[in-house]
């Protein structure tokens, strides 16, 4: 494979952490891949932590006598789909 004729595809591969060796075979930048995987794992943990807190809050929040009204108003103001059970 001639690197001069495929410069954009090579740049695309490098963005994924893959490069071509001198003989044209792909090589993965292991260190870069591990860094990206670690960042993705941290994001998943952060999202799971937030989701766990929101579930806890939904189950435990008590707005007193106005609880049903507050929940109804909050639900009416939400423009997305409700998850199952909410």
C-alpha cells in the first residue's frame, strides 16, 4: 500500500489508533487504545453513579403534601420519553 496515495484513509485510521507498518499491515497503538478505553470506562462509571443517585432521589424524595402535584408538574415539563417505571 502506498502511503502517498492514501493519505486521508491513513489519517482516518490513525484517528482510530491504527497505523500502517512499513510493510502495509495495520498496527494498533496499544497505549492510545488503553487510554481511550479507560476514559470510556470512567464515563460509564460516572453515568452509572448519576443514574443511581437519580433513582435513589426519585424513590426517596418527599415534597410533603404537595408531593403528587410537584411530581406531576415536573413530569409535564419533561420533553423526553419516560423510562419504564417512572
